[in-house]
C-alpha cells in the first residue's frame, strides 16, 4: 500500500502544521485524521492531496510518501510503530520522535529535534539535520534508547545529547556539544565537531575529523585502531562526572 | 450572593462534635447560617460524606522556590497536560505544576485553604503574585526567619522584645502569616560553608544556637499573639540518626498557649531516622511519637513519602547539597541575603530502594503511633514527599491495615527488619481522617475563629461532599473505594459557591489571602530603630522603603490584627 500525500499550495507557507497523525499504522486504517495549521484544525485532505494505491494487510506493507513543501510539517511519524515514511523534500521539527519501529527516510534536510527520544527503527536524512538531532528532551535524563539514526549531511548543535542506546551516525560535521551527557549507545561523526561528550558517563563516540574545544576532563588512553583502519586517539571520561565513556578522536584541539 | 442549601448531607464536623449526622447545611453570603428561604439553590448530597473544606497546613505551591523547581524541570511539564476549557485555564505539570493546576487539583480533592510552607520575606512579592493565580483556595504564607540576621543578633543579646519587634514588622511588611524556621541557624551556617549538627552548635559569626533560636522564637510568637505557633522544620533533615536531635528539639517547647500548640513540627517523617549511616538506617518513629504523645503542646505533620517522581524543595540549603552528593543530578542552591536560603533537587522515590521504603513506612508509623489525631496532620510536605494528589492513597493506607500489608509486600524485602509498621494494627476512622485533613489543621493554624475547618453557624461555607456512603463502605477492606472517593468530590463549595462538581471546575474563582498584622506600640516600631535601619541599609540590596509588599499585590485579603504584648 502506498499513500501519497502531496502538500497543496498554501497562502502562507510559514505557518507550521502539527501532523502527529501522519503515521503508517493510522493512515492504513483510513480513519479520518486532522492536523493543526497554526491554531486551525484541518482535515488531512484540506492540506494534502491524498492518493492511495493498493492495499495492505500489515503495517509493514505501508509506505507513506510526502511531497511538496513539507519543511514546516512537524511531528511526522511520532510514535511510529512500523511501515515506512519517505519524505521527498525537507521535513519540519520533531520528525520521528518516540518512534518504535519502521523506517523514515528524508531526501532533503530535517529541522530540529529530528528523531528525538527514538526507541527503535531507522531514521535516515540524506541532507542536513538541525539542532538536537537524535537527542533527549529538555530536562529529561534519558534521550534516545534504541534504533538507528543516519545523517548524510551535517548536524546542528547538541546532536545525540543524552544518548542512552542505539546508534547515531553523522557523516558530515556536527555543531557544538555533540554527545553531551551521553550514557550509552554509539555516536559516530564523520567530520568535525566542537566540545564533544561533556559529562559523558558511558557509550562510545568516534570523531573522524577534528574535535575543536576538546574538553580537558577526558583522560588520554593512547592510540588505537579506528573504524577506518587508521590510528585514532582514545580518551575516557568525562572524569569530572565519574564517567566511563569512550571518546575516540582523530585530531583534537584544546581551548586556548 | 445567592443562597445555597445542601440537603441530606452526612456530616462529620469534629470541631462541633458532629460525627455522622444527616443534616441540611444552609449558606448565605458565603457563610453558614441557620436557615435560608425557598429561593435558595439546592444541592442534594444524597447522604454522602460531607466535610468542612480541606486545609493543608504545610504545602509548597507558590513562590520563588516552587517556580525555580518548574524552571529547572521542564520535563515535569510533560505530565498532566490539559487544554483550556470553559472557565478553566490550560494546565500542565505533576510535582511542580502550574498554579492553576495546583488550584484545580486541590479543589477537586475538596481542599479550600492552603498554607504555603516557606516564603522568604525578601521574595514575598513572587509568592503573592502566584497566590493571585491560585483562585480556588484561600491562602497564607509562613514567613522564613531561620537565618534572619536581626533576629539572631537580638536573640544572642537576650532581647526577645527586640526580636519580636523585628518579626512583627517583617510579617506586616511582607503580608505573611506565621513564623517558619527551616533548619534554624543551619542555612546561615551553610553560608559560611558549614552546617549545624544539632541544636547546641553555634552559628558562625552570630554565636547563637538553634535551640536558642527555637526557644526565643516561641516566646516571640506568643508575645506577638500570632494565631499560628512557630512552624519548625528541625535541624538535620534526612540524616540517619537525626531522631535524637528531633526529640531534643521537641522537648524544648514549653506549654504557653491554651488555645493551640506552642510548636508545630513539620514533615517529621524526615526527622525520625535512626542508625548511624545509610547501611544501618532505620525507623525511630516510636520515640518521636512517644515524645509527641507526652507533650500536648506539640503538633506535627507527617511529611509522608509516596513512591514515584517528585521535586524536593526547601529553605534548608545544606540538606539539598547532601542530597545532591547522593544523586549527582540537577541541583539548585540559592541565598536570600540576610534572611535564609534554599535548595531544589528532583528525586525519584523507589519501592526497590531500602531507604525509600523505610521512609515510606516512617510517615505512616507516625500517624498511627501518635494517639491524638489533633496532634498529627496528614501531609506529604507537597511536593517533597510526594505531590498532594497522593493524599487519597495515604488516607486509605491509614484506614486499612489490609492495604498497608498489600503495599508492604511490594517494598524492599529488608524493610521489615528496620520498621515497626507491620506490627501496627490501628485503623483510623472517618472522624480521625476529618481531623487530620481539615479540623486539626485549622485549629493548629489558629483559623477556626475566622470560620475555617468547621461547619458551625457563622463558619465560612467551605464544604466538600465526597461520593462516599460511610454506612455502605468498609474502609479496611474496600480501600480502593476510599481512594477514589477522596480523589474527586461530588461537590466542592468555596465561600458558598460550588467551584467543582465531579471533577469539573465550575468557576474562575477568587481567593482570599490571609495575613497577620501584629499591632506593636509605636515606640517599639523597628523601622524607626537606628541600629536596625543602619543594618538594613548597609547589607540589603533593597531600600527599606521598597521592602514592604504594596497593597496592590493582594486583591481580596483578610488582615488578622493581633494585639502584641510589646
């Protein structure tokens, strides 16, 4: 079953739309769902052209395709428990938060809080992700607990903050404070980042580029073999927080 | 205002010695009267349990401390979200919810009067601003004097009248209600990086001991003839072995007032610990309860701990630092100039944790071991032990041995060897619960005279009708019905107006702030005392003329003037 949602042209495309109902398991039932455009509640077909092809017996056979300007569409795939969502353009904030299973693939860029507090499933962004990608919620101790997030472009600040489980792979650069407060899981950064893993207590973070503003409370453990076969510097910490996390960086610079 | 008649009410009103009579209650202009005419609005209580509106004599719902709890725990606001509907504001939060959430939840449980447990005088404006957004309960604020420089100096010099003049002036200035001492001397010592280990240690620089502060303030309270007694949070909160210090403090209280107690010790559960460290930690509720039983001049409240997430907040800065060293989570510490301090930490009380299980047992033991219900109030020190929405469960625990046993089976297996709870057979009755949740609290606060905590003629028409038929329920076995009944009233009536029905809020409401204004002879007016003015101007960051809370901060308010003996 393929459900194609094409965004209708809007008078003011900047008004955010909250669409936590765009989840395969809800859409496959054909239930009438509504979304909020600003402070107005709208039927799904007022905002999207809806086209349904084929049928599905289980949620695994459902694919939802989002077309058009979806860059202000928030909370797509929230609590998703199976199936697939493909976003052909950009996606707005909070995409795939609390997701348990299934796949979300974003061909463009993702806005902030991408895959926040993920529990399972796979979330892929072919472009750049905003701040708080694969992070936890403000104030909460536990962030993402399982699943896999892959960003092919860059990610913003606080990527994988409070990471507790699962795998986060960012092929490009990260902003400030990547992997801060992480206590489990793995974070791999293909490019550069700054001040990684402050207050880390567990888990593994690998930085294949340069870690700027490296935090001094990590203890050097010598050189080891990196995932690409080349040498990489190993650290453990954050000892300021009695942490036993592992931080591997190819190059690093302390703050002057 | 229209008339109201509540018919067929099964009334329990301990102050007027009514224990389960079917009555009609007539209300005119917000007060209970003998009779009303034909045109009155009629509520049929249908024989359901009807009590005076609930009074919480120690809760933290408004002020800087509570607000900082909200500030540092954004995740708390993920719970309890409800959209705006009708007269209701949108609400959110669980342990430190929005002011409206506090107000609505208390109203739904039948509570109509609240005492904010700790208001720093300098930051009183914030408390009063939040009071005005707590519309369904009458409110008052105990004012912190535990580390007040002027008071400590006066007590050190043995000049109780001077201390009373300072306290009286401050209470009037900040529109406070009573004297609150939180870890007297300890928070000030903490300002010097120290703490006091018990009541005989001296506070650095001031050379005054907690015992002297407590004894002095009790005399100050009686000199000012305040309606409420000294409200004391003892030293050493939460430390193993602190019961000895607590008993020592309770023994300091003389019997000076025939109308009420002379010392109100709050959240005594946190002060009834035995052992010498966390491994030997055990309950010492028995010696504490024994002391209370032998000293009728003392009233305590439970400070019951219930399992789950909450936020601890207190003016006891050093104690919160010790908690921080245990949890290594978020911590906030705050110093209030010449007055006091505070600390905040979010906590999770777990059944599987031995210490938490013992704490849970101690609160219940205190309530069951104190023989006279007028001497032990039902509280959780909201939100320190648990959010107040847990009160119905505590009521059920106190009324049912079976429920206690069922709960006890789920706590840490070693708890049995550390506490006496399983051996306590006592089950409280409806009348005792009414005492511990309203009548006793109103009496302890000294507000029965203004019509709180009872349903006599002339009393304020604050009435709670619970969906409980006392004759048809056996609370010792049907505890779930007790919990459900106390969690949601059929009707809550505030000042003669129904404010909630079956869990629905009916009006926007407007509360009354109750404050105390001791009348002191002009020559004892401390604001004209050169030494005090000089100290004030030298150390405070505000001018003395800007210190008093302006009248605009209080909307509807009730000023209780007292004839001070100075």
